[in-house]
């Protein structure tokens, strides 16, 4: 029985969150693909600035959520500011632990733009599910999580499916596969064909390498973030005056009175902390070093348009939507959402990008969809 508070517009919240996730997953890669591959290179917006703006929007959303967490009579900008000062500055040692996953996610998001530029939407959507395999690997290595036999079987099927998708239809030998991946001027990706020549020069090798690295970084960052969230927090005394000592003579730290108001929203706090490091480090080491000259000459928002902001918004809300799915749904339903996204992206690619789906792609995608479902059982 679903509680009334879990129903929005007559739809159970878990199904509504999954519906939004399906739309987000499909729309992100399709719109990103269109905005990156349908224009000449000198007319593209800068991926580095788009990633930064996505983090800025995500931070603003998290701030809005945090502001609304306390009871109405206890909400104030100054109270929220004091809380953020406590979390970001007073507890800087704990906050600095999130710099590592922030950098990983920053690089991963930039690699998504590289992949979307060089791979068709359907192939990118399927091969990006390799992050399930990398996440499982790092979960075993870092968190020492045991995997059931069923999950190992699912990972094997997933690997086979992705291999079928990225394998060229005319590759009958290892030599053929090697020559395919080392040729950077192929106009299309893997086992699919297209007659749309307006998508510019593409590099299958560069696209697949970008997806592979993005999956590795996604798995590592996700597992590391999970480890931080599950780490036991240090006990804090609220019954002694500041500067008092415990039985071992160590100085006690008094928990701020506003901590209790924001206790249920620790996930949003962690997202703000990660976005803070992403923006700070991204501006220095990605935007300025990579595109500093272009920005100085043409501006930070060069070649931005409505679709660019659409991509930025979809990417910003993606992580927040996943958080809702984890909270209100489960892995099985999340797997269904991923499967539907793959099918929807493939079908829409036929109409939007003159995409032609081969039997090898269908077989490989079917394996990936089944593996995604199986892994969530």
C-alpha cells in the first residue's frame, strides 16, 4: 500500500521517479549528440564550461532543498549560511575527502561530451552500461563486497553484449577488429550505419576510449563516494561547554544547534561539497588551461543556445534524479528504466539521425538490457 504522501499527480512516487529517469537518460544523450555533432567544430560550445555550469545549477538546486529542510519557522538564509560554513570550513578535513570523487566526476562528465561527439547516441547509450562492470569491480576491490553467482553471470552477459555492439559487422578476425579501431576516420560507430553526413568527422577509437575511461571513473567515484557516506561519523558531544575535555584529555567539539535541523539532508550536503570542488578545480585545471584562450577571445558562453542550456540542465538534474530513484525505488526498477532508455534512444536515433540498426546491434543491446535486469535481482 503506497502512502498518500508517496503519490504525486495520482502516480506512485517510485514510478514517477523512474519515468523521469527514463526521460532524462534518453534526452541527455540525444540532445548532447545533436548539439555536438550537428555543427562544425568551430561553432560548438565549450564542453568544459558546460560541465561547470551543470555543477553550478546542481549546487543551486541542492541549496534550495537544504533551505526547505528545517521547519518553516526555523528557515533563514543566515542559518543556512552558518550551516554551510560549518560543513565546508569548520569540518574542512572531512569535506576535503570529497575532492577526489569530485575530480573523477569532473573528468567523466567532460569525457561524455567527447563520446557524444564521436559515437552515435544508441551505441553510446549501450556501451556506457559498462559502468555496471567497473562499479562491481571497484565494489569488490575497495568495499570488499561479495558478488553472487547471478551477478557474475550478469556481468559476463553484459560484457558479451557490449562487445557485440562495438564490433564492426564486417570484422571476422582479430586483424579486422584491430584495423577498425585504429582507423580514426570511420564515419559511423560499431555495428550500425547511417547516411547522415552532416554529423561531421568522427573517431570511433576516440569515442570508445572516452566511454571506457568515463565508465572506469564513474565506477571508482561512485564506490569511493559510497565508502565516504557509509563511514561511521565521529561522535560529537553536545553536553559540555566548548573547550572542555573528555576522559582522555582531548578537546571536545560542540555540535552546532542547527545541525539537528539539517540532519536528514546529508546527501544534499555531500553533493554541494562535491560541486564546490568540481567548480573550483574545473575552473583552474580544465576551463582556464584547456579553453582559456578561446574564453578570453570569445567569452565564457561562446556558441551557447537554448539546446546547450537544455543539455546542461538535464545533466545537472541527472544525479539528483538518481538519488530519488535510490530513495523511492529499487535496483530492479532502476534496471528497467535503463533498459527502456536504451530502447527509446535507439528508436529515436532512427528518426533523428537516420540511424540504421543491424542484427548484431540488436543482439548486443538485448544482452545488455537482460544483463542490466539480471544484475538488479
